[in-house]
C-alpha cells in the first residue's frame, strides 16, 4: 500500500514539475475567484486588473518576464475576465 502511495506521489510530482501542472490548477481557481469573490463588472471597457506572482524562474537574463510566462499570465487573466 505504501509503495502505491509513493508511486502516485512521484507521478503527481513529475506532472507538476515537467508539465507545469500549476497552470491547469490556476485557471479554474481564477475563474472561481472571479465569480465568487469579485464584484460583477458592468462596464466591459472599464480598467480591470488581475494580480499574480512572478518567480525567479520566470525571468530571463535581463530580469524581464519571459514571453511564455507572460502569455500564460495573460491567459489566466483572460479566463478570470470571462
């Protein structure tokens, strides 16, 4: 039983490390947060913001967020906006 639990844990760790599983967790969380905790937006042209965190692994050599992470953050914000 312990061996099966360790195998499942190792598989989950590999999924999150290699396939960026946090992205698949963050999008539904962002949508739920937008629906349940934030007020409804009546004016679609009004300014909206979505906060996130940038990790050191998300930065390039000039300390800018790299393009792949930037688009991923924009995708999470767009899901929350919808």
